[in-house]
């Protein structure tokens, strides 16, 4: 065990700490997080359109398409909003203008989507002009939004560093000066995307989806696709690195794309295709926070150690709302050879039970993104469209994680009691 912990501290922690500070990964994380208010609002309209109470279905059925409009313009445009957020974040980290970075990223993303004209298929009275298809602007377009961010902001940085920008006199207002400074990279980006999409007829969305489709299949419907991220996230947390911020950033575009597919299938009245989406982990694995620590909080409330009891008291309420930094750093779990083991094993077991429950169709698949600060039973119930089995699974996983934590906790409690006795003596 000592050799393993030394390897984690010396061989694993330094490169992962550097990866956590990688500006492009931070930008992806920040951009996706920025879209969450719109995603949550859109999901509420999806709940209204398909209520979990059967008696309400007949009442809303004639109005379903109207109710779904906010969903289509929020969750259905997730990738466009994320492109702006990611571009804004990356530009600011590169000491460039954030708004310009966001706008150029969004423009790059839109330029990759070919508009269509349906006027020749409609009567003159029904002419609509040019239309922008929304099919690739939801979760399935997140990979294109990442590429758009990289192209736009790195172009801005290259031209500014090379001096190929239009510089205005100092007397010109800063906002006007920034606009002219972005003119050259904007022109190059638009020309490049126009050439790729129109003249070369290359569909970047289709290419990226073909490349990442195997990853989506692996991450969305396989046991290892659910288990591997959980293990790596907790290995990082054991060293004090925010595992979700590192590993989650890599997988979140996939999980949100799969969630978008489920939401679209729900809106179309079709079976939901994916089991493993982002809320799968939030409600059935990270109960109380990373490490499934809500069970540990309960154990600490009844601890004989005054220190652990105190930590349990101030961490139980945040834990109910899935905030567990008081536990991670207060107990601590970080670099703690006794509690680091159950902190990995508990989420692994919860992943196994949740995967079995979904694969056996005991629980409805997830199509709703509920706010992550909801207590797990409520969030799980909402995410699964009102399936009460989800509540049962949450409590089963809390019980199982408590059984895993208990023997390790008792050993650690004994150690703490000895230290408290020595300090008081």
C-alpha cells in the first residue's frame, strides 16, 4: 500500500495537476458549465411536455409541440451556447478579449452548419428564406464547438502575436479598437470555413460524429465506459486534485451529447438509446459528492471521536446537496491511506448496481438534467421522468456505500480516538 501511495503522489499527481491547469480543458469545462442554466430550464419544459403523472398526459398532449419550443431553443442549441462560453473562457486565459473570442467561436461553429433554402419546395405564400438546421446544434455538436473554439481563439492569438492586426490610435475607444483588432482573424476564419464547407463540401459535423461515435457507444452503453471514469476521478481526488474537473472535462461532451440524444428521443416519443449520461453519475454514483460520501457523513454523526463527530455535523447538510469538500479535506480523504480505499470502492460499487438496474430496465433511462444541488432522491426521480424505482436505488447505493466505508471508518476512528486521548493526556 505504501508503494502504491508513493506512486500516486510522485508518478500520478504531478502530471494530473498540470493537466487540471491546462487552459483548453478549463475552457471546455467553463463553457459547458455556462450552458447549465439553459439546459436545466429546457429540461423543465421537457418534463412539462411529458409529465410523470399519467393523468396530466391527456391534458398537455395537444400542446406538446408548443411546450417543446423552449426546450428546442435551449437544450437544442447547447453546442452554440457552449461555443461562445468556451471561446470566451479560452480568450480571457490567453489575455485576449473574451467577448470577441466567444463571438468568433460561435461564428466558426455556425459556419460549419450549412443553411438550406426550402422555398422551391413550398408555395410562394409559404416562402421561408434560408433556414439553419438545428440538428447539429444540440449535444451532438459539442465536439464541433470545441474545434470552433480552438480555431477561433488560436487564430486570434496567432495574429496578435504575429502583429497581423489592425491597430487603431490610442485616442480611439477601447471597444472600437478591439473590434478592428479582430477584423483580420475574423476574415480569415470566415474565408477558411466558407472554403471548407461550400467549395470543398466537407461536412465537419459528420466527420467528427463519425470519429467520436465509437466513443459515444463505449461511454454510453458499456459497463467499462461507466466504470473507468469513476475510478480515475477518485484516484485524482485521493491526491487532492478535482477529479471531475480533469477526467469529467474529457467525458462531459460525450455524456451531454448522449443526454441530448435521449432528450430528443423523448421528445419524439421514441425509446431512449443511452444508459450512461451525465446525470447517471450525479444521482446514482456521486451521492453526496465525489466518493459517495453522504454515507460517511452519517457514520461520522455517530462517531465516538469528537473531531469526526464535529466534521460530520458541519458536513451533513452540504452533503445532502452534493457539496462534499468539507468531507474530502476535513476528514480528510485526501492522501489518507485508510479512507482513500473506500472512497474509490464505494463509487465503483454504486456504478455496478446502477448499471445493472438500468441494463435490466428496472429504472427508466435518463432524459432530464436536474439541478445538481438537489438531494439525490429528488434529482434521481426527476431525471428518470418520475420513476420511483430511482429513489429506491439511491437509498440502496447509500446503504451499500455505508457498508464499504464502515470497517475503514472504524479503524480510522480508533486512530483518531488514540490521538485525542494522547493530546488530552
